[in-house]
C-alpha cells in the first residue's frame, strides 16, 4: 500500500515513518483493495500532555475512511488509529460479502 505521510510544524524522524508504514501495511490483511493512505502528523501548542494529532485517510474503491486520534505519542496514536481502521475494514468486507 502507498502511504503518504505529512508532518505539520515539525520533521518526523525515519524511525517514526518506518513504524507508520509497517502498521499501515498490516491493513492489507483485513481488506486487500486498499488503494492508498494519507497520514497527517500534527503537534498542537497546548499545555496538556495529549498534544499529538494523528490523522489517517485510507482510500478504498468508492469510499475513504478517516480516523483522527489525539494522544501523548504518535506511536500510541498510530496503534489506536490502525485498530479502528481494522474494525472499519472488517465491517466493510462483511457488508460486501453480504451483497454477494
């Protein structure tokens, strides 16, 4: 899967980008028709600890799935967003099977 990552107001290190790529590639197990995904990493200027925003848009034929998570670390955001996307993709696959 093609993963396009943008970091807003900071430079993401290669370790984080590799981690995101590995976790997003696991989505192919649940739904093999995923076209691409756009990832946006943002850091808010707030005094709270949860100031990292991870937003993912996954393109599938005829639709796109969007997940936005606010966490303490980007890795935590990636994990929770991928879990959410896994559920959405499983649900989509079940709906398609029901129509056949």
